[in-house]
C-alpha cells in the first residue's frame, strides 16, 4: 500500500462502507429514504421533471431498474407522473412536496452527521476537502460522460 492510488482505493472503499452503514440505520434513526430514492430525488430536484429515458441516460441504469425504483417512489408518494411540460410524448417524473420534505430532512441528517465528523477540522480544511471531492467527482463524471448538475 505504498502508492497513493492504493491508499485512495482503500479509503474510498471505507467511505462506501461508512455510507452503507449510515443508510442501514435509516428509518430507525429518522431517515426516510433509501439510497436510490435519495439520489434520484436529488437529481429531480436539480433538473426538474425527467422521463425514464432521461433518467436512464443520466444514471446509466437499465430501464427495468429505473421502473422498479420509480414505481416504489410513486407508491410512497415521493414522485408523481406528469405529462411532458415541453409537449413530448413521454410522461415525466416530478418530485412531490412529500418527496421534497423527505429529501430535505435526510439531507439535513446527512449534513448534521458530516458536521459531527468534521467538528475538529478547521474551516480551511473543510473547504479544501470539499474542493478535492468536487474535483474527484467531476473527473469521474468526465470519464463516464455523465456530468452531474451542481447548485
């Protein structure tokens, strides 16, 4: 493990594990959304209504996976299907008020947890870490060809 890329691989594996551990606590600790709903709703919140085809293109997932995920979110009242606001044939999924509230609540829980983890860091260290993560994610997105919208 002497190469920095080996250390990054190891640490990103652990980061994924820690994220999974947080999500397994979900509803018991006040979380409302599973990981897939959190990510899909985040995208809909950023981009507005999207069709299955647009979601497939954005996420690189197969249609059957997206149909399962959006059906679960429809049943939970997190999204609704609407006619394409631009007049296209495909119906689109739009985040509902309940979906926004659930997403905002889970995001606040995530941020609170991050603030606990980073409580001993200086503001400059937090800003530097955020900038490095941003660059890391943008480079992944560049190679994948699927940039993610940012606020």
